[in-house]
């Protein structure tokens, strides 16, 4: 499966199949949340949250690809990510784009 952020794929003629998406909501356990809270006092990267968001993007991307494969897509164009806080320490990540088939 080809994933691109552009509207086209060089050298390919595309047939649009439709919107595809995948999402997840991730949170860290309360112990990690407390330790990351202390980290904000001294500054620096919140590695537990970086890991959480990387994992969330990977899951959302996988689910989007599965959605595209269900439509018989060869690729997803205009692929994007969005995220929002659901509650303290939990975030939703959505991956979305347009499923296409090569002509």
C-alpha cells in the first residue's frame, strides 16, 4: 500500500474510491502520568507521551490501511493525521486520506 501526502502519485493515473480513516484513543497509566507531570517542572521531552503518540499514529495508520484495503485500494493520497485531547493523559489520533486505485 502506497501512502502519500500529495494529491497525485508520479506516473500513475488514479481512480478515486473514497475517504478512508483509522483512529485510536491512547492513554498512559496513572504512574506514568504522575512522573511526566513532575518532568514538566524541570522541562525537557516527555518521552512517555512521545512514545504514546508514536504508537497511536502507527495504530491509526494501520486501521486506515485496512479500511483502504477493504475498498480494494492500491494507495492512499492526501494522507493526514489529526489529534485531540480526550481527557488529561489521553489523546485521540486519526489518520485519514483518499483511497485510490491505479488505472
